[in-house]
């Protein structure tokens, strides 16, 4: 066969040598259809321009015994090709999966970016009255809804953008976009606390240039930055006009899916098969820490117009520092794959289709819609509870702002801890279904005390806080576990496409449910009126959340799909 080299280890038997040549010649001639069980690695090398134009490929194939068993061989393959006559990176994918310490840097940056994005989303959720006083006619819930709807729209673009530009460039670009959005929300942060006349003078120059730019903007745009729409107190404090605040929120909402839809891809690309669920849980649920920070920091800082301005400025500075670090240190991919399933995907050389085609393929895959439903259930419940945490705590007897902020932070921290602990268990056992069912059942149990009042006993703040923490531990892990389950059943699909669909569903349902839950907050349903010890009432929003969890539990119990990626990874252990 032209342009084909074959090298073999010397075998002691002439008969075995002949058989090996015949077998390898057949494999080289049919390299595009290697069996999935073959252990392989891909090494792109540029050849001559003539070969590039003809899209020629050469294969060098070696076989060698494994553990000195003559009947058990590993197929080690190098694919040498040229594309458009340009040199590709000299990546060498070895036979054995390998992980690198850089994976923790990747996970740290993606997690911090997710934290910041949800901090921004829920930045004024802990102090809605102060925000509405600074911006009359606006509400914290509406701002969160704007963020979530923008998030949903952006999810439709994430997969195609990541496919075209790669994970590294996409994350860096999204981080920069988020920083610009923060700057719109806060204006130029006050840097006087850093000390030094040069820093203060530079800030003054930037501020004056900004004013000059505003003066030459078209009317439609300048209206967004017209400070005459602000109250006197807000203008004196230095707050940005509400239109610019909304535009900045839209920028951040558009950037967030690049941090929320890519954790499964990051886990698959960088982490071993027994680390993926934990890594995904960390990155996905770190946004809950952002919400916790919003309660703690926002609750203490954003209590008036001046505090809100300083608060937004702090977020902008932190976002800018994180963006600089991301640009400098976030990488595209490791030198070699971390798992057998990733090696197999590289050998197949499959090109991911456009997002809408991926969606059709995903929904036609057996078992995909069930983890999607569980994901939507989890994100809807946690988002609604986080949005209305003030009302939830006050009706249970927790009325001071610090207590509310601490309870809200505890809830978000419980989500992260539950995701890491339970996700680690699923990493080892792959028991997706029983763990998810147990979490859904516990969610139903813990959500009831959030809106149940026994008239004889009265409010029980301790019970309320305990139920809130239990809800976080039970409901939070459902998201990352079912993100990994969806990737598992649809393997070798694009992980980003899978998570994009889940985020679209989760955030769209959340955005639609927020106004419904806001209405249900004021609906009371009394039970056992005639039995004094049992006479109690329950709020409508809690009934809504209980129903969502119950319906999801029944639907998830029907799950019965093969775990395709887990099966591919098992072959790694079997070969050992």
C-alpha cells in the first residue's frame, strides 16, 4: 500500500510473524474503522504540502504483548496526517491514560469564574429593599430574571463557539466579557484605598475620558448612561443608571454559560474516570458559593446607595484580577488524555455537529431526557429558594439580616459540600440512579419545613435552618451527578452540548418559575382545622417545590439506559 510503513517486533515463530503481517496490513488499510476496544493514541504530524492537498495519511502500527500473555495484545497506533500544510502541535497521546497537576489550576479558574458569575447574578438578593430604594421601580427579582433569560439565550451559542475556538480561548473571552459587564454595573471603581497618587490620578483620567466618550454617544446609547434618571442619593453615591446596570447584567449573563456548560468537558479532558463527577460537582456547584458570598458580603455592604456602589466596585476588581489570571494560566488541553474513553474518542476523530443537530441527536438517545429532568428539578429548586431566601427565613422566625445572610450562605455551602461528597461516592460506584432517587426523596422531605407552620407550636427557627441545610445537601448534588449521567449515556457526544441543553432547560424553567413562586409566596393552605394539635398551614411556594421534586422522582424511577462511557472506561481496567 502506498505511503505505508509497517514495523514489527521480532517473533520467535515464522508462522506468527506471517499472521501478524497479514493482520496489521488489514488494520492499516481500514484504520478509519478501528474497533472501539482498541487501545490507541493519535499523533498529528504535518507532511509535505503535496500530501496535504491529497489528504494522505500514513500509519505506523506496533503490536506488543501485555503482561507476557501471548494471546493478549494491545494495539498501539500513531496516526500521522497533515492538514492544510501547517504544523500541528506535537501532541503525543500515549497508550496509558495520564493526568497532570495543571488540571487543578484549570478547575480552580473555572470554579472561581462560576462563583463570580452567580455572585453578580444574586448580588442584591440579600438586600432587595436597599436596591429598590436606590433604583425606585426596579426589583432584585426582575434583575435576576433578566440575567437568567440572557443565560438561556447564550447557551444556544456555547457549544458552537467552544467547538470553533477551543475551550481555552472561549473561557478567556467569556471572562473578559464578564469583566466588561461588571465595569458597566459599577463604573470606574474607587482605587484610592490602594494608596499612591499615581493610581488615584490614573482613575481620574479614566473617569474624565469616560465622560467625554458619553457626550459623543448616539442618543439611544447615551440614554443608558443618563444620570438624570437616578435619585439624588444614588447620583451622589456614584451609582450607574439603571439602563447601564441592566446592560452590564446582560453581558455577565451572556458570559456565564461558558463557565456553567463546560465543566463536564473540562472533567473529561483533564480528569481521570474516577475523578470526573467530583470535578464536575466542584465547578458546577461553586456558583453556589458565589450566591453565599452575595448573601454575606452583599448583606453587610449593600445596605444603602454608597454601600451598593462600593460593593459593585469590589466585584469589578475581583473579576478583573481573575480574568488576568485566566488569560495567563488557563490552558486548552493536556499533553495526553486522562482516560481510556477520551483516548477512544480521539482515535475515532469524530467532528462535533452544530449545536442544534447535537440537540436532536441527544434527545433521540435513550435515557437522556431523564437526567435532564432531574437537573432541571435541582437547579429550579435551589434558584427559587436562593431568590426568596429573605421571605423563607422571615416566615420561619429568622428576622435579623445577619441571621438571614448566614442561613443563605449555609444553604449554598451545603450545596457545594453535598455535591463534592456525594459526587465522590458516585465517582467510585457509578450508582447514578439510586443516589439520585435518594436525593430527590430527601429533597421532598426537607422542603416541607420551609413553608409549614404548626399553629400550636408556632415558628421553629432551628428546625427551619436545619431543613434549609438538609435541602442544600440533598438537592445540590443532583445537578452534577446528572450532568455526568447525561454525558455517560450519550457518549461519545460533545460534553458541552449536553451541559448546554441542561443549562438551557434549568435556567429557562427557573426564570419562568420565579414569578410563579413569587405569586405562590402569598398563598396559604390550611390543613386539619378541626384537630388543634395538627392544625397547620403551608405556603404555596413550598407546595410548588414539593410537587416538582415528586414528579421528577416518579419520572426518574423509569431510568434504564446503558452507561456507555463507563463501559468504555471499564475496558481500561479489564485490559490491566
